[in-house]
């Protein structure tokens, strides 16, 4: 029996370290990215996989990702025959291209997927809420657009870091990922779909809760810790000073966890608080060794309406709680932007 086919559009750290790592055992994968990434993708196809450094609570595991891979490029004026063919045959398409690139990706995908007669599921594996709703109008009824919650942190190691294995023995890039594997989807949008056990199909209310947890507990508090640490000159998450860590725990317990429970009262405090506090430990894991520089990328975008900072402030206030700690992230973001602005010229 033929295996289902999936196309992953965006072969960065998340596309390889979470999606490809999870799906390679169950799907024939086509990896698609810009032409500049083509040599890497061709190497993955030729080798039949790659290595990823998986960070567990007590150890670092070098895990081999093995499977059936083809490649395609996306972008350019002439289109790409392999990409068109892969999309025409795919059972599942996943985007991990990032918010800035997503509108261009949608413009490429829509005419190809809309020309199909057979149903296909399109998963938006990007940060944020309501992404499928915002882009769904570009697609025909035969294309089911699906939201995801992507909570595994993945990155490529910095050149000066040591202790991580490369993608292949003679290669320079090293991929680092958490061992976290939960990948929930709303079951209501996935009925009859080609979803293996790599995905966790949950009820709608459960999925909506995880969307809030990702945007506010995960993304919001990652910003809280990284922005405050950046202003103190900290370079990596395991080095974040104790006062920032303590305040992060207070904000989790007194502001965010009660807000989640206000919006999802059936969830249970013990469960939510355990996840929230465990998340703070994941941020500062010395094996993952995340950089503060990665945490403060795109800080201007995080101040947009509906993004983690302003939306998180409003989310907490809706629960009748004053987000005194959470809103310090907004002030920190503005200070970072000002610190990066060039000095004004002479009057």
C-alpha cells in the first residue's frame, strides 16, 4: 500500500526539526524552499535523511531522521515543475515559511491546489491565531485549511557553539530541537484526512485552549524573558538572572494561568499551571541553550494588534486581572526598539 504524500513548504529549523522529524516515518515527503536552500534539500534527498540534536530533560540525543524525500523550489517567475507535481499529488500540504513569507506562499499554492479535484488538507504551521481563517478565502472548497499549534522549539546552532552533531558528518549546519512532540489539530477539521499518529487530533475546545496557551503562555512569556534579559545584556537563556526568572513564574501563576482558566474553565488549574511552569524550565534548558538574540527577532512585529503582547494584555484584562507584569514586556519591547534606532541628526 502506498504511503500518503506530504509537502512541507519551508525547510528551516521548524520545518526540518519538527515537521520532517515527526512525519518522515509515515509520509513520503517533498521539501520545498527558496532556491538558496536547494543544495541542502538535495543533500537530504540524496542521503535519505539527516541528523537532529534532540534535547531531553536529562540528555542530548542525536536522532537520525530517515525517510523518502524529494525536493522542489518555491518562488521565482518561471514556477517549478517539481513543486507543481508534488502539490498536485499531495494528500497533505504544510507551510512553515514564517509570517512575512506566508502571503507569497499562498499566492503560489492557491492556483495549483485549487485546480485539483481531489480533496487536500493545507496546514498552516506558523505562529499566531486564525491564520487559516485569514487565508482560507484564497482556496477552493476542495482545500481544507487547518490551524496548527507548533510548540516544539527548534533552531540551527550558532557557529561558535560546540557539542552538537551536524546534519551529516562532513557538514557545518547543526539542527537543535526539543524532545517535545505534542502536535494538536482540531478533530472537526480533520475528519477523513490523511493524519497519522504524528498528529494529535483533539476536540475543538481543547484545540482552542492550546492556541491560547501557545500565543500567550509560550510566545508571550518567551518574549517576557528574552526582552528583559536583552536589556540586561544577557546572551543566552540559561544565563537569565534569577530575578527575571522569579518574576516570570509570578506572572505565569498570578496573571496568565488564571486568565487561561477564565477563558477555558473546564481545563483544570493543576494541569495548566504544571504546563506553564514546565514551559519556563524549557526556555532556560542548558541543552537547548537558546539565544536571547533569537528571542528578540522581529520585536516591532510583536507590538502589532492581535499579536502576543497587546492581545495578551487584553486577554488577561478580560479575566478581570490587571496584567502588571505581562505589560512590562510591552515597555521592554519599546526600549529595545529605541536602543536600536539611529541617533537623531543635528537639528
